């Protein structure tokens, strides 16, 4: 798990005083199917924001990256899967 300061808290991600924790294992579970305590639409919203911010930062300054290469890959795979369940595309 990795701290991700500045990401809006949504149920399903662990909130700490220093920010939100990115839990790769939980996001991987989300890729495989809906989570009981987090609606797919909410998961899609937070994953879209997270991946957008990360890729934008990677393409510009590369100073404030919160995810490593493996974590962004997990997030993108999960986002594609969730959007597929919502009949939407990335």
C-alpha cells in the first residue's frame, strides 16, 4: 500500500491523516468484480481522477508522482474493467 496525498477520500480506500492509501490488492479485487462496499460508478470516478492526475504529472514534471509503474498499471486495468461493467469505454 502506498500513500496518495491529495486524492479525495472515497469509501473503499483507506484514509489516513497524511492522505489516502492506494491498496493495490483491493484495486486488483475491483478489477475482478464489484466490491460490496463501493459502487462501480464511485470506483470509476476515483480511479479516473487518480490515473488522469498521475499520467498528466508523468507527462509534464514527473515530480509529484504518487504511484509507481506497477501501481498505475493495476489502476488502469481496474479502471478499464469497471468501465466495462458500466458499459463505458476508456
